[in-house]
């Protein structure tokens, strides 16, 4: 179905006619063009689009790390201008502190925010357990697999107690088997501790497995081409006839954006 361009003004996240251009010498490259979308509280929205189409730029604008050239983003009714703890970010590269243990990495944000030690310890323990890393609290990142490091990144983001979680192709560097496992883990974690999630990927099957709704982007200059509501029971069976039908249908629309 075609994207209507309509947004819900009371939604948790609003992107209202967001555009972004980069100037390099005498040339201007338009990356995002009139992006309009809304995300409801506790909704899991997947942004699906081809490589190099500006997905990371959109995430950085949502995170407050970059400014839009036009339009605006609001979260919980407040205009996004700078990074804030209420918006947690998980990138493809977790950028864990190598000199800190799992416990130290997960609890770093609350420590910097001045959360009392007892509360910080309890919160850190809870999210390490939630991502399935109990027993690895004293381990350093160099001793962890890629999937385990991503779990630490997710726990670290959750530990700051954000209302919004932005995930930018977090499994892009993982092997296929670990990627499937992490998809299951993210779905389980989100089901147990709901947050408003924007998850970016270029993998159709991953999008159908995780999303309440898929927002399909075009090539640069990037616009919203289509939206798909995914009404499949969780946890999802990626071999069911309805899953395969949706994957095929969305795949046809992806081909049309190229």
C-alpha cells in the first residue's frame, strides 16, 4: 500500500517533513526528502531500505546527533535538538569500553547520570539477566562473541531507562546463525520490557519477523514509499505460509524501489 503521508500528532515519535542535505564544496547532496511518519508508544517499527539510502542519517537525526535541514522531529511532544537519555541507541558496532567489564559497560550510563550505587547495581543486574548474560558480569568485551557484545549493547541502552530505543542495523556484522538467534532475543526482550522501538535493516525477513509495522524507504533522495502492518502472532514462525507470503509481497515492493 502507498504511504499516505498522514501522521498522528499524539504519537510518541513524529517525523514531520524531515529533509537532510549535505554540502561538499559547490555540490549539495540531498539524502532525506520529506520524510513523514509517526510511531506509537511501545510500537516496534522497522525501517526497511536499500544500502546507502540514508537510514543511518535518519537514526542520527532521531537520536539528536545530527540536525535536519528541514522539518522537525518530536519525541513525547518535545522537539529533538540534542542527544538525551530518553533515546537509547544501538549501532552495528557496539563501541563497548574495552577496559570495562560487562557490568561496567551496562551500568556506565546510570553511573554518569548520578544514579545511587544500590539502584544502579540492581538495575544493571536486572538488564544483564534480561539479555541472558548472567554469569558474564565480570567478563571483558574481548572475551565475548559478536552476539554477546550486541546483548551488552542492548542491555546498556535499556539500563538508561529510555522511552525510545533506536537500533541501526545492529546485526549487520553477525553471521547468519547468530543473527537469527539475536532476532529471537530482541523479540523476547521487547516482549518482556516494552519500549518504543525503531529498528533499521535492509533484510526483509528480519523486518517481517520483528515489526509491528514496516516503513519502506526509497533510494536517495530517500522518501517513504510504503508501509505494511504486520499482524502475525508472536513469537513468529518464519516458515509459516502467511510469513512467507508477506515476505514475498514486501520483496516485490522492495524491488520496485530500486
